[in-house]
């Protein structure tokens, strides 16, 4: 993914609500399923690591990307953004 594509996705993610939260249990199988479902439905999702979580936002982003085969788009503070094109119905088109 190019820097220009990543910048376009960052701009799209800016107004999004946070829908994925990592809590005191860290990243569980349930969290992965939630992320998979959200990525399939929305393609671009924003998450947050809550205080008291055993992982940092950078670690959470890395593990979620690895386990869901998504692209890391952005991580600022405790918030992060992931992108993965929908397998069934891709809606977000990013240029070259």
C-alpha cells in the first residue's frame, strides 16, 4: 500500500466512530471475531485500547492486523485504524 493510499484511508477514517475496544482481557478470540465481522461489513474500522489493557495500541494494531490479514492505517495514542477490503462486497476504492 502506498503512502497516498494510506493517507486517503486516514482521511476516510477521521469521522468514523470507534467500534472496537480492547479491554482488560486484551485481545481474545471474541475480539478477533468482532474485528473480522466489522472489517467484512465496513472495511475500515477504528479501535481503542482502554486503560488497564495488557497491550499497547501499537501491539494491539500489530496483532489484529496479523490475525485478520488487515492493513494497519494509523495509530495515535490509544486509538488505531485497520483496513481490509471486503471479500463479498468491496465498497472502498483507493487509487494507485
